[in-house]
């Protein structure tokens, strides 16, 4: 039987256009994105002319420049296998719920669709999505998030823009604080009303834009908030719920500039010292099993 693309470590342009639900003469180029990982293939959807300019360069004032081709959209091909349509529909509901609660200001909008994936003589349901491309810098919730770091981040973001007027560092930092607080409000509302939280723990699951806004770009792993004594593990064996709440606390302290109240009902459960130690044991086990680095996986306590 034909190899299942969900099992492959990565895809290229030819792999994508050979899929039965993609037109062979599609007027775009597909390029593997660096964030392709455990849960989905992520492909950049590119204008061929932009790729040619990146590879061959363009002459500007007698100097050859090689501008990076920026995606028009991101194509996600989920690795998840569904037993039936009902299971697929539930997954779609969870993804759309994140969009509903966070809104265009705080999530990379995505249009999901289910297709019949032809594999050998049979067909299977496959979930895909065309997602907004968010230009910006990755946020590492386990790294520095203080004011000095944010000023450095601002310089990096504005180095790649042609805007003639740039905000002062103080004005930009105030904007970051405001948008981070808006983000927190929306996430906490989703937790309170739906007991769900997106994966905030991964480096780069959140992006910072040049305007100082933050957006969730990884919508593949939405977990139920579980305050049970036993640590909830996702289907890959990662304690995503606990680590996402830890990341939320880091964002609150660093980006929003708001102290974490340990009497808060959510944090009182998930930031309890004994639970933190048990979670880190699960994280180490996950990384050992996956053969990944442990760097940046812990939530530092004062």
C-alpha cells in the first residue's frame, strides 16, 4: 500500500501536488516550514515569483538583494487519524473554539477542511487547514520576557520593516503590555467557560508582531483543563495542560507585567510545588522517549 503521508517526517512541493485533493497545476509553490513536527505537516504556500527572487536575487541600485519569499498562507496537513466523522467534527469544534475566544487579534486565523485522502485502493478522512501567515518573532515562554529583552525584540522586529516612523521603546512596551493583558483575559475566559487551553508551552507557539501583538499560531494541541491529582498527558505523552498553565503564568509576569497571585484558583492548583516537580518528571520522560533536548522545559519559581 502507498506510504501514508502522515507518517513521513517531511514533505516537499512534489509530495503535496501529488495528493489527490490538490490540483497538479496549482499556481503556488509549497515549501516545508521549519516548524513541521509531531502533529502536522506545515507547508509554506508561496508565490513562485517570490521564490525566484529569493534564489536568483534582484538588482536594486546596482546591488543584488536576495529578499526572503514570504508565505501567502500556511498549509497544515494534520497527522491525526480519525475513527469516524464524529471524531473529526469534535476536533474541528475545538479548533474553531480557539478562534472564537481569541479572535483575530490573538490567533492566526485558519480555515479547516476535511478531505478524502486517497491511499492505495482506499480513502481516509484527512484534516487540513489554510492558515494566516504571521510575520514576527517567536516567543519563548521559558526565556527572558522582561522589559530589556522586549526592547531588543522590538529592534529585531523593526529592522525588517520599511515603516518611516517607529514608536519609542516605551510606547511599544506599553502596547505589548496592553495586548498581553487582552490575551490573558481571553485565554482565562476560555478556561473558565470551556475548560480548554491551547498549547502555549512550545517555543514559537506564540508569535510577536511588529505592532506588539501576540498571536497563537499552533492550534494543533488543545487540551482539557484537568486539575486532577494525576497529571494529564496528551497522546504524545506530554503534560501539555500543566505546561500551558505554567507558560500562561510566565506570560502574565513577563509580557503583561502583572504579578502572579498564587491564591488564584487556577495557579493555586497548577503552580503548587509538589505538582511542578511531578510535571517535570513527566517532561523528562517525554524528552527521553522523543530524543529531544530538555533545555527550556521548566518553570522557574522565585
